[in-house]
């Protein structure tokens, strides 16, 4: 006569305690000298090989038996059983979980450069991600960080064959309607005539030096993308350096500072390299073909 002892599910505390024991043991092994560490690693590898062989046999037999299959599925829900089977690659986590685990390994490097990554979704083997901070720009360093994310996901998650970077939604600067009104004496209100609209090259950036009636000077840039005009003070939000030689990318709608590669949304002035930073956008009006920019109060 045999008896069956019903085991209670693993509690969260038990799981954490066991995981801590593993972490502590690994930390202790790493502090050993090279010879002792090699011996400990061999013992670990040998034990894992034995455990994996036994677990594979158990899983295969249970999968082949209709009654045992239901029990197997229940067991996999137990966190320790799931961790054990995952460690031996007998069961794989869902792609989203797997991908997020992989991103954890590269996130410290991204954050050390002022960047980060968010996994949005996975469709047909393609991981869609959003990049923040220094990862989301046009400089060589940002390209390197994007490549790091792509390599980690493609090499670390078998079900992912490609990575697509989603654009961040810009947060346009809100200019009060009152600031756009031109009264009977525009100059007294800080408005300066910047010249005819036809004088601003299409799909290009124009650097202007303007002065108000009171003698206040302002260095500005006017960005013309598909005849949509945006005016900004000629100062990068990073270190206040001029944007005279900034690169205007019409395909992506971005303006990139030539000094340190900080990238901005050309239409809103939002910094895509450092969320929260912003070019100072100035009110702009076109009246009777003339461009007016409000640079004073």
C-alpha cells in the first residue's frame, strides 16, 4: 500500500530564501582563487547536467501520459519548478518576458550613458522598442547604444529576428494665443520683422540676428519644413551652444546639434536625446507675406 503526500505550493518567502541561497553561493564561488573556482564550476556543471537529464526524462514521460500532463502543467505554475525548468532550458518563457530579461542585462550600460529602452510589443518576430535619452539621437554614441539593444534581443531571444525603434511622441511647446497677436504697434510689443516668407529657404534652416525697438538683440533660427515655419532661439538646450551648423533631417523631422549630437524634433523643439529638455520656441506669424517673430516682451 502506498501513500501520497500532498505538497503545498511554494510560498513567496520560500522562493526568495532559496533564490538568496543560490545568489550567496555564486558570490562565494566568485571570490575563490582560480583553481578552486574551476573545480567548483565543474561540480556545478556536472550536477546541472545530471539534473537536466533527469528532468528531461520526467517531463517527457509526463507529457506522454494524458493524466500526468495536467499535473505537469500545474507544476510549471509553481515558481521554483518553473525557475528550475527554465534554468535548464526545458521550458522557455514567453517572448515578452524573455526579451525583458535580456534588456535587464544591457540596461545598466544604457543608463550609464543617460539612456534607456522600453519594450512595447513583439509581432511576427520583430521587437518594437522605444529608446530614451542618449539612445534616441543621431550621434555615433546613440547609434552604438541602439546597436547594443538590437544585438542583445536578436542574439538573446530565439523568437526575435529583428528590432524596430518606434519614434517618441513629441510634446510640442504651447505658446499662448495672446503671444501670437500683433497689435497696432508690433515693435512696441516685442515683434520684429524677419523678412519676407519667400526669403526663407524651403526644407532648410535659416539663421537670423534680430533686434527689437528697445535694442534687445536675439539670435534665432527659423526651421522651414514643408512650408511650416518654427522659430527658436539659436541655443542648444544642452550647453547653450549655437545651432548654426545643425543637421536638418527631413525624413525623420529632426534637427541635430553639431556640437554634441543632441537631437530635437524640428517642429516642436522637444529634445529627443534628453526627454524634458526643449529648444526655446518663439512666437512666429506671417502677415501679408512678411514673417514676424516675437523676441521681446
